[in-house]
C-alpha cells in the first residue's frame, strides 16, 4: 500500500504494486528503454521456502 501511494504521487505509470510485484517479468526490477527508467526497488524472496518476498531496498 505504501509503495503504491508513492508511485501514484510520483505519477509513475510503470509501477502497479501488487502481491507479485517482486517476482516475474512485470516486477519492480525493470529498466524501461528508451527512457532508461530504472525502478530502483530490490526484493528478497528467500523467506519461507521462497514463498514470501519483501522489499529490501
């Protein structure tokens, strides 16, 4: 909820924060070309046998 609020205030159209934001091809760790926009958010998904992720940076 907090990251989605920040994203909305920054008018960041590339972030859609949800339960799978840390995993998969549409997660946080993306660079969008040609604008070269990097999300700068890192996740750790090693908890509970790799079933739980949380934002670390």
